[in-house]
């Protein structure tokens, strides 16, 4: 039997569509109420814009238009909105608040049931530095998840600079750092440990570097922090201290959280729920991305995967 | 019900895995006594073939699991976290061919491509490509040793523990590709949401 739609894509029929629509209406309502105006950008964009922001290779789908321009299908909404801000709002004073409910396009591994076409609902907050901007983004995130009806979720919060800075400070050479961070980004802790044990570091430094990526937990993690880490975790503490209690109680600190997208520069986060085995959404600070589009300003944002969110809400209802 | 659901591999790694779980305080008697049962909810154990362990752990159907490094190398796209090298179940992934003049070398030299039978197409392809050798990978499900003996291929990539099966089939190891041992893996979400239970288990594993 031939496939009806390309692998990783699918049709949505009325029953499911009604539920998805209700979900996106609720999250969009939260975003709008918090002052985030909805925007839409073209699914097709110039490859040069995509490359300028994230380096070559971020986009999975390329094509030519009738004049020979290379076009790509956007791989997320953050880069298009950065481009939009740089071109359409170049003289408007910040902070700027935008939200979206739109599809992005990714490549998929074999046999995984992952989607090529991902429906995302998210926000971008431009011109709001850490920690206030980060606090606002985390608050809107939790409000949107509450509005979606998800009850058991937690937000893992880390800092893209924490572990790289610690590696550097303890004298790990640049080349080794990038290899260690690569192992960490794919969750290969056995690889991280074996690399660190061969570096000839002082035993107590090696021990710290092995244990830090495994540190995850509540605020007690910040309270009992190793002095060699205190500086690097300062950004996390500032954010946590300013969070409203309903958001703070959702937070899990994760010192091993490293960036999966090239443009994250500081605090980053992921949304977890017991009902589903992968993160429902993610976000973080990207303080250098806007400079690529002529408006150097700090920024933060997040995107929820609407279909995973729907699955998680349904899973919580099922598990009672 | 148990705090964590653990995916346990059937086959060569099973006995040592159950011994380990027993030592860290999980009652494995029922699992040992029931060869056909697959789900043991009281102690949180599910059993499956080793190559299915990353699938169950990635989906979150199991929080953690134990499987061979060979399985993880063959399924690199699985989003699971590799937490501990458990050390047991040591095997070597090798490139082997018939004893005597190496037919694989001969094929590469004269035909420019070598045919390789394997149950590990990803590992074989990555290894040969990284060495700049062109290979035609033939995926087989059963005894790989048969493939070179019948002339279907010039070499195999397979897992060997002692080399006995290879020797009995007149095959010799030409190159060692990687060493594989049992690994403890975790689902990335469970590793955050059930951090305390997982860390407690890891600590007990470290002591034994």
C-alpha cells in the first residue's frame, strides 16, 4: 500500500480538530491577555535569513523559486519573528511582545513517529533583559499550561552558560569542552564521565564536573550550592527569587540542561509531564539573535508543541 | 506499585541484570520463576528483547532500562539518557572474514566495494564509511556467520564474546570496531520528574 501522506505528516479529522482548536484558543487567549499580539510569518523564507540566525543546516527542506532564490521551510518561529522585528519594528521602542500558533518543519529519524510538521504555540518577548524578561516568560508559560488544563506539569530550568563556564573555569581546553558538551547534549553521561576522567584534572574538580550535570531538583539545589558553582548559578537564583509562587512551585532546576538550539544564551527551560515521555515545550533566552537582524536586544521566548500538549492533557484525563 | 518501571533485557544480559537488581533491593524471584510472563507490576519490571529496551524507555513506557552499548550504537537517534556503564556483558563488535587470505581486502582492491553481512547495519555503515571504504551492507536477522561461508558476502560485522562461534565457522577477526557492555539508560522526562528515585537507585548500583 502506498503512503497517503509523507511519513511524519498526517490528516486531522473533525473530532480531534475541535479539541486542538479549543486548546490553541485557550493558549492564545492567555498570550493575548498578557499583552502578546499574534503574528503570522511566511512558512517559506529565504535560506540566508535562516542561516544567518542559526548557521547552515537548521532548515530541513529547501527549494528554489522561479528566480533561483533558495527558500526553506521555517524550522521554528523564533528566527522568523526576529527577522520580522528587525525589518518591521526597527524603530519601535521595546519591549515588544508577540505570540503565534503556527507550523514549523523538521526532519525526522526513522521509525519514530515524530512529526515533520509541528504545530507550535509560543511567545517571543523582545527587549526585556534577564531576569525580569525570563520571569515574565516563565509566568506566561505556566498560565498557558494552566489554561490548557494540564495539571501535573513541571518546568525544568537550567542555564546554557552554567556548565560551559564551569568547564572553562576549571581549566578544560576549548576543544575538549565542545566534545564534552556534545556528549551531554545527547544525554551520554557515560561519555561525559569517561572524557573527564582522562583529562588529568584535580580529583575534586573532576568529581564536581561529573556530578554537576546530574544535579536536578528544587530550590534546595541553589541553597546548598558548591562555591565553585555559585557564580555560574547566579542567573538562575535571580530568576527564581522573582517568580510568583504558583510558577516557582513548578520549577525543577537542572544544571545539566544544555542548549539544543544554537541561539540560546542564558536561562533555558523545558516542560515535562508525567503523562508523556518527551518534553511538551521548551524555551530560553536568546540575547544575541536579534543582532543578526539589526536590532541588538535581549530576548526570551518559548514554544509549546500543541499536539504533544493535547496528548498530555488526554493522558492526564485517562490516568485520572 | 513500584516507584520506577524498569525495562530488563531477555537473553544474554538477563541473569546478570536480575542479579544486579536483586542486590540493590528489588525482588526478582517472580521474574526468574516466570519465563513467559512479561510484566511484573509489583516490582516494576518489564522484560523484552534487548533491542526493544531503548524503544520502551524513549516512549516513557519504562522509566529506565538496561541494554547493551551495541544496541544504543545501532539506534543513535533514540532520545534516551545513558547514565551508567554497568561493566558486565562485555562483547566486542568485530569485522570478521574467512580464515586465509582476506577476501574482504581482495574485494575492496579489485572490485572497489566489499559486501558485509550484519545485524548491525548502522554500526557497520558508520564504521566502514569513517574508514573511507565502500561497502554494500546486507542485513540478516539470523546467524550472520553463514553469509560469508556461502559466498553471499566477503565479511561480517558482528558481536562476539569469546570468538568461539567465529572460530567454529572458520572465521577470523580482522578488526575490532568497539567494545560493548551493559548500560543503564533513562527516559529524559523520568530522569527529571523521578530524579530522586533514579538517583537513589544509581547510588545503590554504584555501591555494588
